[in-house]
C-alpha cells in the first residue's frame, strides 16, 4: 500500500470519527476524549513520526468490540503505517 492510499484511509477514518462526535453517537466502550485524541493523532499521522505508531491499535484491541468498523479501520491503518516505515506488512 502506498502513502497516498494510506493518507486517504486516514482521512476516511477521521471523517468517521468526526461524524460520530458530531452526531453524539459515542459507544460505551470509548469516550469523546478518546475519539478526539485518536482523530488528532490521525491528522498528524499524515506526516509520519517514528515511535508513536502502536498506541491506537493497542487501545482498540484491548477495549473495543471485535466487530467495530472504526476499530478495524484504525488497526489496519496502524499496520499499513508500520509497513510503510518498515517495508513489511504485519498481517494480511
């Protein structure tokens, strides 16, 4: 996956988070603060900074339901980001 595609997926995830926040449809397994922090982290991710990449996916995997669409997107974005940095893909 190229950087342009990853950037597009990041923009889509931020739009989804913003939609959730605007609609007030925050699930009980997350909070407004957590979602706002994730959106901010993603916005800055378009200019990669090494070392701050695994926090969101760990938070999602540890506490979000497995069928969360946003959660799956966030984990996939983290994987693809690492792949760009390292030249590999952690899982299919």
